[in-house]
């Protein structure tokens, strides 16, 4: 708790305010609960309660809250046994060239982005008590505690846990609709023929709803032509 207070004060008031607002917004959307006092969390979770300090990070004009699961020693217990093979820009161009050779006509590209992607993959109930997040409250000048219900950004297990879900969703779209679609983490890109573009994107969007994953409407890029 002292670490959270010191880091927040070192980061400045603007960052502390932004991180607090983001945390409260997550509470309002249901991916976190709180604020709680230490006594309330001890009463609920008992002696195996583990606090995770959080700090703010500015990326461009945006702020991101990082849950430091290294400081809480959670990451020491995390072991990765799978490799993640990511689709980069060169793979997107291979998709485009393959489709162009097959159909010898113009193509469109459309993109979708998951909203609050990591939070859409839940923690198991048994992990909530060892992931109680401490966030500095700039109004009281003290840290407050929150339960977090989705994958925390800063936990070693969060990346492979999320990526398995993202990859599963991608393969489902390919097999169900025969779409030329792939993803980079929570960013999905599809290569479609102009005459099928609107129907393809509709199927993609509705299928995400059916499996319970939420797309970010503000980041959706409808099918459009591109230069090669």
C-alpha cells in the first residue's frame, strides 16, 4: 500500500486522477468491484488475501493502469507452456495477395477491435482473492482496494489466457463463414470481396455477440478499398 501511494504521488496529480477515473469506470461496467477497505477485504477473503499494487503509465495522450503482479509475486507462480504465433503485417499482405490471385478482382479490408479485451476473459473465482488491486484515490490521498474479475494487465498469465480466447474466436469465424480473417491479439482484420463485404462484416459482428465477446463500435473500420 505504501508503494502505491509513493508511485502515484511521484506520477503527478493528472495521472492519479486519470487512473482513478478509469478504475471507477471499470466498476460501473462490472469488470471490477469496490472501493473496499483493507479490513473489508480481510473479512471477505481471509489470510490468503494478496494485494497487487497498481501504477499509471502514459502512452501518448492516454493513460493505462498496470497491475504489478511481479511486485505481488503472482508472476513467480506463473508458467507458460505455450508459444504465441502472432499474425503480423506481412501475413495480412499474404492474405491479400492470395485472395487477389484466386479471384483476380478488387478486394476490401475491414477491421474490428474488441472492447476492453483482457477484461472479457474472466479470472476463476479462486484467483480473485490473490488479485485484489490497490489503486490510489487522489481524493482521499490513500490507496483503495478493488476486486478484479477479468485478466489483469500486468499478470504473466493474462496474455496467453486472452490469446487462447482470441484465437478460438478467429478460428470459429473462419470455419463458420469461410472468411479470410485473422487477428493480432484483440485486433481482427478480414479480406473480403466487394460484393460480399457487407454481409461478411455483418456475420462477423453478429457472431461475436453470439459467443459473448464485445466489439468496440468506435474502432470498427467498415470494408473499404486499399492500394497495393
